C-alpha cells in the first residue's frame, strides 16, 4: 500500500479513502471487501489466489488498526481475521443448523459477518469474549481485544 496523507489509506482497489469511513474489512477467500456505514460495500477487490488476497489483507489490517478511534468506535478483530468496528456489531446470533457459528448484525439488522465455530463447546467463550470487547467503558480504559488464539478459537 502506497504512502497517503495521515488518516487516509489506499484501498485494495486503489482508491484513497479516509480510514474513518471504513467500518469493516473482510477477507472472503480470494476477495477483500471493505464495508462502510450500514454494511454497504465501499471497496471490493478479487485476487487470483487466496494467498495473494491474504498478503494484501494482512497489510491492510495493520494499517486499519492504526486508525484514530472516534467516539469509542474502534476495530475488533474476529477469530476469522476480519475487522469490524465496535459500532457495527449490534446483534450476535447463534446458528446451530447446517452452519455452526455466529451471525453478526448491525443496527439495521444487516448481516456484517459470519464467524464459523463448528465446535459447540466454544460458543459460549466466543460470545462472552465478544461482549467484553463491545462493553462500553470509560474514556481512559484500555480497549479489550480478545486473544482468539489463546482462547483456542482461531
């Protein structure tokens, strides 16, 4: 990713965009999707291979984690590696049918991500840890980011 002015980032498709307008970054096999408000797709790039997309996504995650936090709306990294701003996660819906895991929804009830967790014994741990990360805290409190690796959820 090329150098840009402070607070901006070159997106995978090559657009220079303010990091504050990015509310989610999803890696879906060989495709990177950036979400804006209301889970709207604001950037999309498909790569030839999953490896190529993963490499670009890893750099993108590092840059987005440096973004200034406004009004406590920081990025939370999920066990699947995707990033969502705290304000994008308003509902956590457990799915135990064909696909096991959690659907994450925004305030408009749009699906913003799916976290696959086939091991049902890990469902409660995921929910508790995500709720801790979403908990409203005082301004001086350190933001909580679950260590999904340590918890055995990645």
